[in-house]
């Protein structure tokens, strides 16, 4: 597929009054790129997946159809001391490290940052993103990854300690937490229980990490020898590996760090239907004891449940809330969970507005109505973008005033509120 082939799709769809849906990486919690209540034309960019890396400039041009897995693989093939902070889901199409982009606008013209910097912030609401120019980051040749597993009962204080200090840890040390329900069997008796795990990455060798953990989390009881065990079981209480950057990527995707990076290129087709639903919150202050008691109670009632908590801080603190559309920075940690918990969690999460993470897209927060009113869209739009939503809507008014690029949660033109 070539970029120039996209222009007639846009122009013909405009002329015929057809809604257009843009599909790139193929990872969206609401399937926004391939379903609609109205007839539509799907623009599938998955074959627009070329990647060009310039190590002298430490940048890469990545076409919009490339997945994170393909991008990570391409970096690892070229360098042992470069990486990219993107995410753990390899099927995701690839904010702070965006240098430039090529975007085809509503008139079929290709523009870049120099021609119109505002186009970079609105994604598919403003046009068809053809490729991104991304800034690579330097990484050491040796990193350390580890996972610590515990039952929630009797260890809630450890999770609460992590809540209090995770966003204040040294920049080179990141770890997230996940809470899920599980089962244990003894004879003919099966018992439900709630467990959690910490999954972490340190930008440095084991010998530098161990003293830090003894300082911040001696409860982990992680020793140097633990990081060089050959056969660690999937449910081991602690697991640790000294790896390359690409090995750390594999670890976070629950692969063995010494697996072949070729797995990043897999385009897996599900053999059975797997339905799931996700939503998210940002938490400004640690969840108190009463909140964790409620979470443990609700999790024990569910058959399958996963709650992921990721701290924000570190390098994110260097960018202000208003500098780019993504506003969630210092002192936050992100939580993903199901609808049943959403109402119960209201006292413990961010307020005015109650915020959410766009990559956990959730139509339950609200969708555009038939008139694509800005004032109505603002109710859910500010949950994702806070005060930046108004700025995005004003840009939309300039670059796509007739709202050709639209979806259930696209940014509408600002003047449609009047």
C-alpha cells in the first residue's frame, strides 16, 4: 500500500457522503475502527507498516500501520543501546516522544509539523496519520526485570506502600501492580483468593538494582542469585532476570526474556471469541483501607478480573499538562477495571472531572450525539483530555470544520456547540 492511494478514498468518501473509519494497529477497546451504527468505508492501514531508523539522529519514521511489536523488533535489530517507551501490547499502533508526523487532511493534502503543528494532537479526529517521526531513547546494554507475586490477604500493606511511593522512585526504576482473582486447590476443595503482582524494569544491571530494593522494598527479599535462576515457574513468588532492552519488552508481555524477538512480529488470529470490557481512572491519593476491603470483596465475587495500576511520574513530570493533549502527569497512577467497580470507586479517584485514559477507550463515559455538539461531547472529552479538549475542538474547527473525520468519540468542531 502507498500513501498516495489514500487520497482518492478520502475525496470519494466526501463526495458520496460516506463515513470513513480508519484502522491501523487493530487494538481498540471499543472497536471504533471497524463498527458503527451507520454505513461506512474502512480505510485499513495495516499494510502501511514501513519503519526507517536513523541512529545518527536517534529517530525513526514509522508508518501508521506498524505495530509496536514490529517497531520494537526493528529497533532491536539495529541497536543494543536504544529503545522506545511505547507500551506492552504488541498489536497497538504507535506522546511525549513524537517529533513530527505526516498527516493527510480532509482535502487530501499531506501536511507535517512545520506546516501545521496543531494537527499532531488530534489523531484520527483531524485526518489520516500516515507516519510518525519518533524520538528513540538511550538504554543501557543491561537492564533488570523482576516480578513479585503475593496474595492480597496478609499483604495489603505492601500494596499500599507501593501506592504511596511508586511515582517517587528513582527515574530508572519503574514498576506497576496488578490485582486479579485466582483459585487454589487442596484435595477436592477449591478456594477463591485475590492475588497481586508487581512487574518492574530497572535501567541497569542487577548489582545496581538490589541495593535500591533493599532501601525501598526490603519486603521483596530479592537477592542477586534470584536473578540468574534458569527455570522459574509462572507462579513463583519472585522472578528476576538481567536482560537486554528487548528482553525486558518480552518480560512485560509475559514471555520468557530469552525468547526469540520474532514473536513480536506475530499477527495472531484468535481461534475462539474472547469478550472483555475495560475502563479506567486516575487516582490522585492512595486508596484507603476501606477501599481495598471493597475491592477485595468484589474481586472475590468475580470469575475473571484484572485490575492494572501504573504509576505516572518520572520523565512525565517534565511535561506540563497543557503542552500536549495527554494531561495526566505528576502524582497520578492509572487504574483499569470493569464497570461493576466503577461506581464503588468514585470516592477514591480523581474528581472534577473524573478522568480516564484514552487507550482504555470506554463508550460508557459518553459518546457523540447525532448533532456532534461540542457542549455535549465536553462531558466525556474532558475525562480524557481535561482542559486540552477545548483547544483540540478549536483546532478541529480550523482543519475539518464540516466534521468529515468523525466517530463515536472523535473531537467535534468547537462551533457546533453554538
